[in-house]
C-alpha cells in the first residue's frame, strides 16, 4: 500500500486570505519539521498515536532526545499528549499536519527514487 493510499489528500481549503501571522506560523512549523528526528516522529504519529518507547524504537533516536523533541512539538501545538496510566501517549494535533508531512515525505520519495512528478 502506498503512502497516498494510507492518507487522504486535502479536500477542503481555507478561503480567508493569509497574512504575515499565518506565514510566520507556517515558517515556524517548517522550522520545527526541518530536524530529521522530529520529522520522523511526526511521520510516525501520522500513522497513529504512540508512546515514547514506541517512538524511540521507530525513530532509532535515544530516548532522552525523543522526549526533548516531543516536548518541543507539544509546546508548539503540533502534538497532543494524554496520560494512560504511567505512559504518555502522543498524537498529532490535526489532519493538516498529517497531510503536510505525508506530502513532504511523498515528495522526498520522488526526489530520491526518481519517480516522475504528479498531482
């Protein structure tokens, strides 16, 4: 199953004009996602919620680093966390981020594999 089959593309766009605040906020999101480990964590969460141990295993990063990256993502409002007993379970805040990361990784796959571009 391809990534595009797993995650639907955006079907609803916002009609209000974007201004400086929206562009600054979007740039901050891209800045946070520019770190490969954070991008991997968000990519993993795009597939479903997970705890720190699962995310550590999926990303291959050290547990303290994963915890620090998750804290940054949580403070930025990109991920949510809930307690389940002693575990902290993380999830993406919304579908916009899921689609953004999915499209970014799909784009990267085309660049790496040489697959032709498409809409």
